[in-house]
């Protein structure tokens, strides 16, 4: 069994006060948004705050619309990517991944593919002790299991709805309050103002 290279370091985390861990988590959240998804076009500015890259310059209005409703966020490809990055910092991205897998599943037309996809999604996200198990109650899990016997495009509807509600009530408000999203909205607002002043 491999030994821990620095046992004192391993013990060090547990010894840290809760306030320090909270600050570290907040820092990790901000850093995760900044660095995790380079395809978003994020770049570091001189102030080390999140900048809207060139790809997002025309998306300022879109960024501001994400706070209007959870639906607005889910309708936006950039919004889903930013929210997914945020969820990764909270170690709860499996909820969004499951929701997206269900959306893709509903578009499946082939009966054979429908059954195999349904089993794959169930094994990855729904069954007890699944590698990326979503937080749903036992009853919903059992309903979904029974639905698999005659897989239709609606067999995950209940589990998907529960996961969506959980994200909307829990993760989405935290995403809106996160320092990273606050930075994005400030930049988006200033872009909108400067656009109006130039017209």
C-alpha cells in the first residue's frame, strides 16, 4: 500500500479552523470558474477578476438573463457551461450531467438505442451506489427502475424533475451569489452601458 508522502500535510487539513476551510472553498470556486473552462473565452485581467472574453462580448445580455430564472440559464449553452463549472467546484455536477443526459435521451428515436441508453443512464446516475449517484428519494429510484422494463422516452421524467428542482432551489441561488457570477454580471452590465452610449 503506498504511503502518504507527507503525513503531516494530510493531518494539516483536519486541523484547520472551519473559517479557513470556507475561505479556501470560496477561493477554489472562483479559481475553478476562471481556469476550468478555457473554451468559454475567459481570461485573467490585471485585476485578477473574471473577464468576459471575445467570444462572450455579444453575450452580455445573455449573462444578465441567467438571473431571471433557472429556465433562462438552462436555455443558454454558455449558461449551462458556466453553471456546470460552478457545480464542479461544489462536487455536485452529476445533477446537471444527469439532467442533460435525460434531455439527450428524450431525443432518441430508435427503440433498441432507447433501452441501452436507459440502462446506461440508470447505472451511472440512478441506481443505489451508482458511480455518479444523484440525490433522489428511494421511491423515485424504484419508479425509475420499474420504468426500465418498458423503456420509453419518459422513463426518467420523475427522477429528472426531482433533480431539476434540487438544482433550482439549492445550487442555482448559490451560483447567482457566487463571486464569479457577480464579476460576470458587473462586466456584462458595463458592456451593455458602453454599447448604449456608443449608439
